[in-house]
C-alpha cells in the first residue's frame, strides 16, 4: 500500500510539471527584439497554439523550443529539465514544417522510418512503428510510393508520420497547413486534432490564422511585437479579449469608444432593430448603413454610428438574402446588443 501511494504521488507530481516552460525568454537580432521576456507554461498532452501576425515572435519562440535558436536571456525547460543550451538533436522534440522537408529520393516508408534508422532501432521495430504511424495519419499501404506521387495533403501527412514515429515528448508544428488550399486545410485541421488526441503528444502549433487556432487548440497564446498579449482557451480569448489588439486580431470585433473608455462587441452579437421592436435590456445605438456585403451564410452591414464609430453587424441568411438588403445603404437604423456581450478593453500601446 505504501509503495502504491508513493508511486501515485510521484505520477501526480510528474503530471503537474509542464512539458514546456519558458521563463523570461528574450531573443534579439541586432536592434530588433523578436521575443521580449516571455513566460509560458505548456501543459502535458495539450494542443497549444502560438497565434500572431508575421513578425510577432511566434516562430522565433518555436525555434528556441526546438533548439534551432538559443535565447539571449531566460530559460527553456522540457518536462522540468533545463534544455536552454542543449543542441536540437539532444531535445526530445520533433518539428513539422510547412514545406514538408521530405527526402524526394526515398519512399514514403523510408522517409517515415528515417529517424528510427538513425537511432539504430531494429528492423522489426521500425516496420511496426512505421505501419502504426502511417495508419494514424490515414495513409496505410503507402510505404512504397515516392513523395512526388502524393498530393500536398498526403505529403504533409507523411511529414507528420515521420515526426510522431519517434514518439517525441513534444511535437512542434510551424504553419504546417499554410501551403494547402482552403478545403484541404480545413479537413486537415480536424484530422490533426484527432491525431493529437490519439497519440497524446503535446503539440505546439504556430499559425497566423485565427480561425485555425480557434478550431484546433486547447489553449492559445496571442503574440504581438515579441510579447504575449493573452493566453487562454479559445472561447475565453474570443469572447473576452484582454485588449484591443486581441479583439481585432482574433476574429472581427467592433471597437467602440464611449465615456472615456473602450469596449468591444462581436458582429454576430449585434442586430438591426426593427421599428417597434422591444429594446429592454439592450444597448442601443443609432446610425446610418454605410455598406452591405454578402458573404454566403451571412450578410455584413457596416453601420456608421452617430458617435463616430463604425460598427459591423453580421446577420445569418436564414430566409433573407443580400439582394433584399442592397437598397438599405444610406438608411437610418438602430442597432442593439445585450449588455453582457460588451467587453471593456485596454487600447493597444503604441
């Protein structure tokens, strides 16, 4: 009983240690500060996304976790061990890149098991793990094909299989779907999340695509100018942005200035108020429709409020279509939303 209790305690303590911990990490290139003293804990087994525009520091951060770059300041830990000064090949991580980085002269099977050969894993074990990895990425039986015989989506799956076959503690993915067309990208977003759940490996995913981040992640870190603006679950980051930058970058958001403060409200939370419609419990503003645009499932109304702000309203096209709304440009309207859908935000610091 005592031994079992000790083992249970040890396992529990191990589970509490983050798979990746970044403490005060800073990286500069000349006068450019790419990453500015970032602190992050990434939990064991989670799908964690670093989201931000180009130049925000997210890829530099990923490269420091991988060991391709060394920080000027701060510490990088993997499973509680300080790996700040370790070479990339000495870290229990693998990386998947956007350009696949497959060996064109090798078959799919040889590409997948390449890392196992380097590690001198037996032929029998290599074959077993190769088959498991290809099954996991939905490519069983593709062992003898060459990369040039595959589609872009299939090549990305092979790159993923090659990365997970070594069973790393952490898998780093640097915008791996960026080169794919929209439909295939959306399909692989779902598949990647399913694969991550199946293998149980910690995924750290870099993207500039906010919809991709919201779809796939357990948690998101929003990067801007080398700093982390907010960390949280997708719903929290989207519904309760910490500042104007997060509100504007993660989805579309209306920024409204009133009484010396700023707040946001999402376009889908706002509605056009019909004449005579009850407005109890709503925040109501008046303005003029400046533009109407059709976007398939929704129509977007751009309203210039009397207070000077511009607000977007997103209405689902359930029974109406935008053809019926084209003539509304220039009309005076009232818009409204529930008070609890407004979020006070700090303005972005310049």
